[in-house]
C-alpha cells in the first residue's frame, strides 16, 4: 500500500514544480491540472495491487501528456497574444475607420421594409429582382439591445485607457436612432453614459491614478469649451446632462424630439508615469451628429428649416473630411477630425438607418457614405512596407500556431484514450476572427480613386469652401471621360444636394431686408443591369429651390412706386414669391439621365442651348412631374436676373482663366469627334455634383429669353460659386489660376488676338477680385460647423 501511493506522491512535487514554472502564464488550466493530480492521487489508492505497475506507468504517461499540453497551451496563448498585438499594430497602421451599422426597428409591423440585415451585411431590395448588399464591420439588427451595441464598443473604451485616442460618432438620417444609441433612455442607457462609467471602472481596476477631464488643454482648442476636472461617473454625468439640456430638440415631421444640433463630448485622460500607456495624455470624442434631413420631407419652416440647413451643411463638411482622407490630401480640412483620424486613433462610425420604404433614398445615401468612410486608408503608401512585414510575421505565427494546435489536438486524443476524459485547453481555443481580419484586410488593395463626389450624397459632397481649397487639378473631368457613356448603363447612383446660399449683395438689397436662397436636390437612381436600365430601375428624384426675400412693408411701397431697376426688381419679386417651394419629382431613370446631360450641356456647351423652349408639360401616370416640368420651372424662374455680375459690367461672353489657349488645350485635349457629337461640350473640371446643381439653380435664375444674357450669366455665376471666400479673406485670396476655363475662347481669340485676350482675362480677374474685395459680391457660403470649431 505504502509503495502503491509513494510513486504518485513522489511525482507530485515534480509535477507541481513544473506547473509552478508555468504559473505566471496559467490560470484555470493550472488549477485544473493540479486538481486532476489531486484526483488521481486519491483515485490511485483504489487501484488494485495486481495492475499497479501498469497503472503507474499509465499515470506517468498521462501526467507527462498533461504537462506537455499545459506547455503547449501556454505557447498557443502566447501566439494568440502576439496575433492580437499584430492585428492591433496592423489596424493602427491602416488607421481606417471602423463602421458599424444600426438598423432601427419599424414603427409598425405592417410597413413594407426593403431593408434587411444580418450581423455583417445590410441588404437593400431595389426591385423585385435586384438587391444591393453593403458590408460593415458589424451590423446591429433591429432587435439588438443597447447591451449588444456596447459590448462591441467596449474594446475601444479599453484602448482609451491604454492611451489611444478614439472617436465614436453616430451618423444617419434624422429619426433613425442616433441619440437613442449615444444617449439612450434612463432605463436603457446608451454609449455615452456606459463609456464614461466604463472609463472610471477601468481606471479603478487598473489602479491607475488618472485625471479625467470632460475637456482638457489638448492639441485643439475650441472657443467657449469649458474644462472640468471630474472625479467620478456622477460628476461627468451631471455635466453631460447639462450639455444635453442645452442641446435644442424640437418636433419635426420625421422625429418628435429631433436634435437640432450636433453633440460632441470630449473626455481627456492624463496619466503620468504609466509606461504601458501609449501616451500620457489622450482623449475620446463621443459625437452624436445632427440628422441629415430633406426639408421637403420634414416640411420644416422657419427656425427648424434653418437648423436643418445648418446641419446638412455641416455634414457636408464631414464629407469634405472623408473626401480629403480618401484623396490622401496632405491637408485634412478640419483639425477636430484630424485629432481622431490620426495614425493610432480608433475611429468608430455608427451609421444609423431606418427600414421604411419611404426612407430608402436616405438609407442608401447613408450606407454609401458609410462605405466610403470604411474604405478610407490613411497614409497607406508610407505604411505599406511595414504592413507587408506585419502580414509576413502574422503568417509565420499562424503556421506555428497551426502546429501547436495540431499537437494539442493529438495529445488531447491520446489523453482521452488513456484516461477517458479530454483535457480542457480553453485558452488555446480562440475564434478565428483575428485571422479573418488580417486575411481580409491586408490585401493592401489600392484605393481605387473614384471621385468621392460621384457617389456622395449632397451633404457628403465637398462644400464650395473646400472646393476653393483644392487646386483646379484636383477636379478631374467627369462628364467627358471615355467611360462616361457606359456608366449611363450601369449606374448605381445616389445623389442629393442641399445647400443654402446667401443671395449676393445686389440691388435687391435696397429692396429687401434680407435674402436667401436654398437649393436642394436628391436623386436616387439605381440600375445594375447594363442592358435594361430603362426598364428596371428604382429612382427617386426631388429638386427644390427655395428663395426667400424678406421685404418690409415700407420697401414694398418703394418698390411699387420706384423707378428703373427698382421697378424691374419689384416685378420680379412677385415671381420669386410665386416660385417659393418649387418642387419637382420624377421617377424614371431616363428622365434623370436626360436631365443630367441637359444640365451639363447647359453649362458647358460651346453654344449653349436655350432651355426655355416650348416643352409640353405632362404628368406621369403616378402624378409626378417629369423632365419637362423641371425645364418649365426653370423657365418660370427665368425672370430673375442677377444684377451685379461681372459679365454685366464688362460684357464678358466667357469667363476664362488667365491661361493661354495652348495651355488650356494641352491640359484638356479635344474630345473625340464622337464625343463631340454626343456631348457637345468641353471637358469640364470642378464640375462636381454640388456645384453642378448650384449651377442648375442659378441657371434657373439666370436663364432668360435673351440668349446672350443667358450665356453670360452662366459663366459669371459659376465663377462666383467656385470662389467662395470667407469674409476674412475677401480681396486677398482670389487665385486666378483656379478660375476655370469654362469654355474655350476660340471665337474671342480669333477676334481679339491672343495678347489682347490674355490682357482682357487679367483685367477681368482683377476686376472680379476688386469686386470681391470691396464686398460688392458676396461669395460666402453659409456657416460651417467644423470650420467654426477651428476658428
Ligand atoms: N433601436 C431602437 N429601438 C427602439 N427605439 C428606437 C431605436 N432607435 C430609435 N428609437 C426611437 O426612435 C425615436 C427617434 O430616435 P432618435 O431621436 O434617437 O433619432 P435621431 O437619429 O437622434 O434623430 P435626430 O437626428 O432627428 O435627432 C426615439 O423615440 C427613439 O427612442
């Protein structure tokens, strides 16, 4: 009996000794091994004497296998840890924006829902036979809880404690649940309260002495931003609630408590002497953006209308940022965003969508924008080599890990045969998400630089102010590219525009207290079949042009009794009023395509056609207006002429750059005969969607029965819109090099001669600058949220 027991007992210290060596790495496996040994010790006492030798050797074998398994488990865990590290480094280098999508549940189960989802994809049903799929890092389906969402966000919060910068921002159409996700309800709190709580919890757990500020003197200073040092969650929450109270909400047609501004919370963390942290001071931004909205839909008026416009405009600034990041511009237009789009920042975009059929256009816009954001790769070129190395290292680790896991499996099977029980090696088993991540992502696919504006919805397109920042070369021709014809057949296109422009200072100022013009256009047209686009498209197109003139009573009297230009303008105000809220809708893609090409040729035709020809009006069967209606509405608006255009003053036929004809030709070669015949216009540049529709709108105003007037207005207006200068820069920064040569001045050249023509160009540019400088032409383009932050 004595002998029977002594052997395992003799082995015990050895085994424990070897396990203690692994203790630092092992937790549960170590404990399990020890308890197994203890079990074996007690069970060994029951072994009969006849089989003792066999049993002893089997026991020793089992122990040795267990020891090996433990060692291998440690090894596998180390490999997993290393994989995670590499993944982190990889993502850091890649610096892309992670995008999650949350789908709002339908209000009523009876509604038709063309939007479906699984955990990674959103499926859009465009027609009976056509679907579109969007892929994201994670999709929260309508029944997802706040817990589900936060579970996925939590690693970001942990990385903030590790010293990384982070930004979590909610984006989406109004009423889709951004505030619900970020702020939540008292009974189901959202990300912000949970994140703040999480930060304090992590701090406590790690026993760090951290300072947490709701704001701190970081690299970015924002006017009127107050900094508070906070000690616990309650203090932060009180501040947060105070901030929320100051955030206006109001009833709109789309949301009974719509947030009428953005909400940005910055939490700064300082921790000196924590060497394991990425940096001593870092921050996390928690942003609930205002919802994009179409004023047509929300039917907002007055203040609500203004708020909606401001939100849309500032969202377009965000579009600028994404655009710049995508173009890999050295200059990212907004410092706040740069703060969290840097190399080792974790940026998480939570795009929110609804499922209603009515909202399909907005849903597609949001999903397209989110997809663009997801594909942003920061400074990829510089990092490609490092990423390649990481990928190779990862492959080596993967191979080693495979071998380790194979050995573990083999030993487990042997152990099972010997002892009848499998050895549990939980730590070594890891879901292969990491492998998936690193295999999918490191293809180092080059970012095919499609023009961002081609797919951005309006509020995501570059604003006029960012267009100004970009050089002319940044604007590649879109309409004349050889592929442009085939694109007509394979469109998957979503556009929408919304922009508010103050009317330029003009003679109306003497008549009006204030004037404002808002132009918006949304188009959603999708056809994925190259051959049957006419038959199988989903399209929805809405244009609107709101013009507001505020005329006080006494001025009306002046108008009624006034003379000359005042009398003229007075008669036109009537037309303005008549056309307020001009709406046009049509639902066929052909109409949409036609309107696009019409619009383009209007701007760029050598001999622009008159649009106000007699076009028969008619309603489509569904009651929507069609192309004819649009043209008609333009004609209706044609009575208004901008009074103070450069063209009026100098009788310019074309607004040209200071480039010589040869320079222009070498930059923009002649289109082929075929192209010429079909397009009848010259290569355009800076002809992105936003300015296009602004142009359209202005055309609506400028077009008149007089052909010459029509032409001259067109170019003059374009020039103004492409040179929007903030007030502070007026007269200083009008760069003539970026004035687009809208039309080749062949006719003028022939008439004037090259030298005289160049001189005239210089003179024109100089005059224009002077007018801008003295404030006679207002080229500002409304307020800019992000810009405001950086002032
Ligand atoms: N996932 C969800 N589950 C249940 N209710 C939701 C969900 N998402 C949103 N809601 C509800 O829908 C309504 C609108 O949501 P919310 O105000 O968060 O939208 P929003 O996107 O912030 O809108 P806005 O941009 O106009 O401020 C709220 O009553 C909210 O409680």
